[in-house]
């Protein structure tokens, strides 16, 4: 909880028991709430609580794809396709939240990543891409996000 000039709470587990009451109790001491879930149904269920905060941030680390989390990796063609889709769970969540700001995890310098260990850390599963290729993929993905956010009338990350 905390950032330069702001006091925040991370909304990493909105469906945890007691989380809603905890957030409502803390809202007067907080400048903003940061949403880390990009699953529209989960976000929709907590909108009444989220709307009580002065500012809302959306921090995208995982995407909901067919009910399964997909780690945001801007070099992955599957993620790029999701970012291109204006009807994807990401943009459904953006339309619901209308966040004041959005931030993204850029991901890895490889196409394939996996999850390992008790803390579910992301690890590379394929060879690193060359610098030019990774920059091209990152640029393409971010341009797709920008175009879709422009269509929604929201600021880009």
C-alpha cells in the first residue's frame, strides 16, 4: 500500500472473504484503488465498492481469456490478438471501470512464458527474441491498445 504522493490499496483478490468490508472501511484513508483483475464478472460484482473511491487505477498483469488467466506478455501473438479485440475481457473491464489511469506489465522478451514455484512466478519457456523483433511486437500491441482506448474515449497507458 503506497506510492509517491498517493496512498493505495491493491485490489488483487476482490473475491476473498471480508475483502469488500475491508475496502469500504479503508476508503476514507485512501487516495485511489488499484484494480488488478481483468475479469469483467468479478469487477462487475465489486463496482459498488470501487465507485466509492476518488480515483481508480487498472493495472493489467493478467488477461481473462475464456475464463482462464493469460499472463500479459506483449510479445505473445495470443496476447496481441486479445489486445486487438475491442470486445475482449480487457476492454469490457475498461468500459465498466472507466479508470483514471491504466498501466500494463510489458512481459518478456520471448513468446512463451510459464508459471513455476509456490508463488506462481512467470518464467521464459522459449528463446529470447531479437531486440528489433521485441520492440516491433511491443509497439504493435501498444498501438492496438491505444486505438481501442481511443474508441472508448479513454486515455491510453
